[in-house]
C-alpha cells in the first residue's frame, strides 16, 4: 500500500510539471479542469503518504519485536534446515529447540519443559559463568566454538561444542542461534588416530582387540586384532553398532553395561560375552571397558578391549563335565565319602549321598549342623579306641584304617569300615580329614577281621563317650 501511494505521488508531481510547461490562458475549460484534478491528486497523495507512513512504520516494528512471530518463523526454519541439535534463545530464554536437541537431552515429546525457560536450566552449573561470557561476546566473535556441558533428563552430563550465531545484524536484536555437537563425535580419533596417538604401533601389535564406541554405541576405532578374531575388515566395521557383532543371547547384558558406561553411571565394567565372526562362528571374549570422562555422571565415549577366551571356556566346560561325572560316581558309590574337621565331633564339610544308606541320615543333616555329631552315633565302647587310632596315624601323617560300630538313625547297630588320611598344607598344617566309611558284615570282612577288631575293642577300658 505504501509503495502504491508513493508511486501515485511521484507520477502526479511529474505530470504537474509537464502539464505547466504548455499551460496557456486561452486553453479550454476542460484543460483547466484537468490541471486542477492533477493538483488535487498530488496534494491528496502527499497527505495520504504523511498519514500512512507512521502507521506502517509502527506496524513493522511491532511485528519485528513480537517474540511469538520470531519464535514460530525461526522455529520452522531451524527444524527444516538443521539436522544437528540447535536452539534459538532470546537473552537467556529458550524460544525454540529442534527435535535433535530435544533427543540429546532425552526430552522428546516434552518440549514444554524447556521452551520459555532459562537456558541455564540445561547447562551444568560449573559452566554458567562460561555461558554468560559466551553470550556477552561481541557479535563478530560469537561464531567461535566453545565447550560446555549439558544436563540431560536422566541426570547424565553431556559435553558438547557450542557455536553461537546472531539471527539478525540489528543491534537491538538479542535472538541467537545455538548449534551443538557432542564432544565424542567432534574429537574422535577415527582416521586421524595415528597422528593423535603416537603409540599406535604398540596398539596394532597386541593380541587383544582394542575398540572405542561413541555415545550411540557405534564403533569409532578398532585395531587389526579385530580382523584376526572375527575376519571382518576393520574399515567396513567403523560407524557400525558394536552390538551387531554380539551374540543375540548376550546383547541385553552388553548393551546395558555399555549404556551405564556412556551415561557415566559406572566408570568400568568386566564381563564375558560371545562375538559372531564372519563365517557365523561364535567366540567367547572377555570384555573390559571404561568411559573416557574423568567426571562422574558425564556422558562420554567408551574404550575397551576384547580378549579371546574360547580355549579357556572349552577347558572349563570339559572340567565341569568331569566334575559332574565324578559327582555322579561319588554319590552312587555304596559308601559314605566324606571330608571333615579333626575336632572331637568330626564335623563334616562334605558327605556323599551314600551316607543315607550307611547311617540313615541325609547329607544336609550331617554337614555343618549344630544338631548332629558323628561321634555321637559311634558306639560308646568304640569312640575312644577309634579316636586314638586316628590321632596316632595323623601324627605320623599316615593313612588310617579301622573298624567300629555305629548306631543308625533307626537305632540299629552296624559295623563299618573307615579308611582315610589327613590333608595338609604346604607348611605341614593339618587342614582336614578325607576318606570313606562303608558298612561291612562278617561275610564282607576278611577272615577273622571282625573277631580281631572285637577282641581289640574289648581289651580297651570302657568309656561312656566323649
């Protein structure tokens, strides 16, 4: 509208000057009427321009100073043009934050928690002074990159590089565009690892796989041992998720531990997991990892090692099989195999399942029980001779064999044969007794053995028990 009025005024003035050049008193009335119309139009255009211009100027300044208008316009612009985290602030107030920025803070779908709030709400308190200095810098210095720490929704700390750009060159405009990039993605070794880490030759030669993952658990670095272990080319695996090489059954545990490290909830971890090679075979590895930040709770990348323990796992599985076979053999033996202390109760630390057949008591009733004493079920007449015989053999670090009577749980008397020996430390200290106890009868024992034992027992003084 202002352009139309201004153009009409200019054309009227030009026509007035041209018309006056050939004005004559003898001109017809119509010519004089046309001149008057031109003069009137020129005057009306000038008055209209003087009246409308202040209104148009106030309207334009009002629109520019309207925060709602700027917020909407720049919000749409930032969200459509920037894929990296970004926000628009006016002073210290956040008037727009794009989806990438909200995702980094863990605020997807709850943008109202930050819009209209001070920017300091999401800046680490230790960096408030640095933020104030950054926002107070002259316009021509605000495009520099600075490092700050953001406070995420889950309480973790995210170190970022922040660049500040003024939205308008106008001196009165306080709106700024903030763009963020995480430190781990900005300062990762990647292809420049050799320049940044002078000991790369050592890393390349060690047997363990050395790796680094970013905050999204994508691989940033691998040494050549990775290819030796899984047969994958190192370059082809960079920027891929580490979890894509983990056995499906072990993924939940590995993902949870790496997430805790990245979020700064723990500083290091140690676990065993399986990785999948190029040909589909799985390898057991010991994963040791730690976060790269020295500040507790700060989000950071993770570095670690993978050590092949497949051979150890195979040996362990073989040992478990052997132990299982030995356990079955011991528990199926028709005797009571034991390990006990050399105290007056001969307290059992282990007994086989054969104890039920020999004594009538179950294993769980005899092991480390305050209500059970093996000495108490030995026949009172045999307790002292049995104890003395065992102690004499132990003093010579020799095996012992003896025959004596026990009282079973049902109250029956049984003759048993015990054979055992002491277990000693490297210093000669007696640690325990190990052996077996079997039920015998006159038919099972060698000729005259039971009679000889009976005569030996009867020759000893009778005791009431110890």
